[in-house]
């Protein structure tokens, strides 16, 4: 029915591991649908929550081509093991019933069982979605920075994704994620075609997008109240959205942080990592003591010992507060530039971390913990 190069087939099957499930109770969802659209072929994968549709070139397509589905992981493994530069041909065996396909490449031959293409589900976008166009590098940076703060606690499903919305009076798109212990907010440039509903993009969809976003160009996002669709090169990702209400995160961001310290991000990260070496796995708290433009870091673990470190900061602060060492490290890894600012108000109040060179609205909130 058609011939295609190994590289073309592999690119079409690149998201098999991210979208399909090898042991799905619905057999058709373990398959990839191969169909034709004009002079191109299309590979479609779905798990009913996410659909990936990838266009790929064929060396040739016969006039008797018929759409079919085959086990996605199996086909991906076969194609991956073909010699580099190989060409594969896929044909239908002779006979009335279309129950299998024959894949040949060189002297290799595989017979694979198929399921009817008509049984393969399709995610259809509602009419008139809002079109949001975002530079690829900004979208990649925004969801990458937010992804570490997505909650994995299933009981609060509305936190299991990134809140994608537009603030009133702003031309930017805003991305927010929180797990209740930390919160990340990131703004991006955007062209938005109309009234933009705030939606929650699921964690798994974020992971799929992170794998395929390019370094440059613009990404078109079509958004409705129930679905989001991303057009990324030759791949179209369609995903359900999380059905829930994201909390009023702006109430969590403190507005009265009168103590602002500027620190070298690299030095702070290294010092926190050093003292956290003696901390227990359960209690990762590091005590931060600000005084006389010096920050003293301390960890006490009755089972392992104590650790202290010290570094200078710019600003005026006299305060003692505790933070989770891993959360501090994650935050610093997602703030650009050599210096960061840490805004504080009280020992029991949240703190705000910002890059000294970035938009002040791009921030990370850390909840304190007892150290």
C-alpha cells in the first residue's frame, strides 16, 4: 500500500511511548492509525485524553491504500531496529478480509495483526476556538519553568496541571502551577484572537509538548473550554483539559514583602546543596538566618549531624526562616541570570524569588517550613 523511509516512520511514531499504553483495556488504544490525507500519510495515536497526529512523507502510496491500525509499540520497535537508511514497504495480503499487514524491509518480513480503522476514536475540536500564538522558545520556557511545581496529588486534580490564562488588561499569556508548597508564575508574549478562557493543561500533555517544541518559530494553540490543540510543525496535539477551577493563586503571592535580598544564584544553590547533605530524606529543611548582610544556612539532623554555611547578600534583612532544600534548588534552576532577589516579610510567611534581570511578574513563591 505504501513505502516509506525508516526515518520518516520513526518521526511519525516518536510519541508512541508518551501517548499509547501497552496494557490498555481497550485494544484499539494500543494501536496507531495510519491513514492518508492527499499526498501525505498520517499517524494518529490516542489514549482518549491526548491525541497526537503526525504527518509524514511516503516514498510512494499505491492507489489501493486503505487506512489501518496496528500495535503502536510493536511497529515502533520493528522500525527502530531496521538498518539506518532502510526503506520499509507495507502491503495488505491477498484476500477479502483486511486482518493483517505485511511489512518488508530488505530480507526482513513481518506480518502484523490489524484492527479496523473505523473503530479508532477521534478527538474533534468544537467550532470557533480561541487562537493563541506564542513564540516557541517562550512557550517551552514557560511550561518548563512551571512543570516542576505541578502537583502529583490526585485528590486535588485541579492542581495536576498548568493554569493557562490571560490576566485582565494584559496582552501576555500567563502560566501558573502550584503544588501547595510552591507556586510558579510565568508570562509570555502572545497574540490572542478573542476572549480567552482560563484552562488547566494536564501534566501529561505538558510532558508531550516539552518533547516536541522547537527552538524557534511560533506555536498556534487553539483553546476551548474542554480541549486545547497545539500545532507544532508536522504534529498536531489535541488534549482534554482538566475539569476544575484553579484556585485564586494571586491571594498566595504576598504583597507586603518589605525585606528584599539580592544573592548570587550559583553561590546560594551550591551552599544550600552542601548543607542539605546531612539532612534526612523526610525533613529537607534548611534554616536561613539573615543578619548584617550575611546569610547563614544551617541544617540539624540528630541522626547524621549538623552543617552550616555562609554567604553575603545585598540588602537589609534581619530574619530567620526555613525552606525545603530541594524546592530552593528547583527554583534556582528555573531563574535566569547570575543574581536572584529573595523577598521576605515574616518567618511564617511565603517568600518570593525572582531573577534580577527578568520581568518582575515572573516569580516563584516558596512556603516556609519549620527548620
